[in-house]
């Protein structure tokens, strides 16, 4: 980020110096050309030095303004980037939650994966079918037992009825004999 800012500042400074009348370096060169020589020294007019000083101060103040504007722009961009990163994280979280909801089913307030849910449902269904088959087999065996028991009960009732009939007949025969014997003895 600092590299981008320094490149931006350099570009602005270069454009300001190009669009100005002369660059500072050109102004120094011109000052040296216009100055007079005295022994090994250069004599420069005060007016030219003050003009150069004013130009340098103006350039420095423009550079400071540019740097400050660039700094505020960088701060704004960093804030925007931070906000965008936060939004991106929130969007990623929302996407993850949405994908979980899409791939899941809410069962008794718990989000369950669809494959897990179908597996549980099929296992439950298989258990119910198994219980129904067992109950049907038990019912059938109980029904056959009841049928056999009923037939035995009917047989027993018939035998009992036959036995009763025979007992009654025997009893009647014994009474007759007894009566006959009583009658004979009289």
C-alpha cells in the first residue's frame, strides 16, 4: 500500500514540476549561469536567491498539500478496503450458512444433513417394517393356535356332551333297574 502511495506522490510531484515554469534543478542551473564569478566563488544576486527560495517554498508547500491529500485519500481507501473486507467475511459466512441450510433439513430444531436425515428415515422405516412383519407372524401363529384350540374345544364339548348323554342314559337305566327291583320286591 505504501508503494502505491509513494508512486502516486512521485507521479503528482513530477507532473507539478513539469507543468510549472521550470523545475527546481533547472532554476538552480539558470541561477548558476546568471551568477558572476569571483575568484573561485560564484556571486549571486539576492533577488535571484530570494526568488529561488520562494519557488522552492512554494514547491514544498504544494508537495506537502499533495502528500496530505494523498494521505487522506489513502486513509479513505484503507477504510473502504477494511469495510469491504468485513462485508466479504460476512458474505462468506452467510454463504456458508445458506449452503448448510440448503444441504440440510431442520428436524426438531436441529439442522441435519439431508443424507443423514434420509438415512435415519430409512432406518426407522426398516425398523417399523420389521416390527410389522414380526407382529404379523405372531398374529398368524396366535390365530392358528386359537383355531386349533377352538377345534379342540369343540371336540371336547362334543365329547363332554356325548359323555353326559351316556351318563344320563346309564343313570336312567340304573333307575329303571332300581325301580324294577323295587317293584319286584313289593
